[in-house]
């Protein structure tokens, strides 16, 4: 990664690395090797992804147990699963612009790797781990709180503890071995105090279902419900998508 690119990414992350090689490693996808002429043993962010997943889980679990001492274990697990699943992490990565800085192989780049939810979620996990290695547990936890926890608090956390269509949809997608998909705001209308939002749920960039609601969360829940129906109608075989 060029020094100017690294500086721009550090600005987006709100963290300056003591050892920039950690950030470079976090942005290096396994496809980089074998296509780009890189020599030596293959190096990628895969090991950092594994570490980052644990660091994120610990930080979120710590905050949930502090914020909701009366919640049951089931409620805590549901909330954690929703916060740290691939879909939300991919959205965070997109807001941070991580896709623009990924070091990809030519083939992966040409097939839209910078926008793939799984790669983006992996990149966010790798960045968390890179900060952990560079600055320690406190720096990594602070980054997770600032980028993941605080926005979730602003959106309202209480509903995360309840089973809903979004959770059921993620489980269904895992069963079908499909990408976690993402929710997109495609339109909004009405006066400021009475807006209507249209949300579209897409898997691998393909629209699956869309719905309207008085809030983004309401529209997402309805879109998830409709997506579940679409997947049920399309059959239960693996690697299938609604037509």
C-alpha cells in the first residue's frame, strides 16, 4: 500500500499505526498471491480475520452484559449474533471505505471483490486484529466501540434481543451456503416528521425483496420477511437464489 493510501485509510479509521505493516497485512486478500507476481510464502489477512472475530465478539459481549444486566443468556446471544454477523460488519466496512484499499488479485478485483460482503466483513475483522496487534486490546476495543457499538446504540439496542425475521433470514442463508446479503436504502419520501423508507435486500448484488416502512428498521424487517418467503418458494437446495 502506498504511503498516501495508508495515510488516507488511517484517517478513515481514526487510528495511526505504529507499525504500518499490520495495516498492509489487514488489507491483503489471499487472491493477491499467485496472480500478482508476489514472491515468497503467501501472506494474507486470513489469520487476522480469525483473531479479529474473537476480539469483536469479546468487546461486544462485554458491552452487552454491562448495558443489559437483566437480559437472559438467550437474549444476549441473539443480540451479539445480530451485531457481529457478516452483514452488519460488511456495512461497517463499506462506510469506512475499506473496499477501496483492499489488495486483491486481478481476477478477484475484476469480479467485484471490493464490493463483496464477505470480503468486506473479513477486512473489518482483520483491521480490528491489526489494531489489536499494533496498539493492544484497549485500542482494538475502543475502535470496535466507536465504529460498531456506538452506531448500534444510536439505532436502539433493545430490539436486538428479540427473535425476528432478520435473524431467521441469516440462519436460512447460512443453511443455503449463500452470502449474508445486505440491506440497501433505495428511496425515501414524505415530510421529515413522517417519512417512508423503501429498503431492498440483496444477495450477491441481486435484489431478493423490498419493502417500505415508517423507519429503516421497520422496512428492513419486512424486507427480511419477504426474502424468507422468496427463498422458501425457490426451494431448499444449497447454493440456490430466488429467481
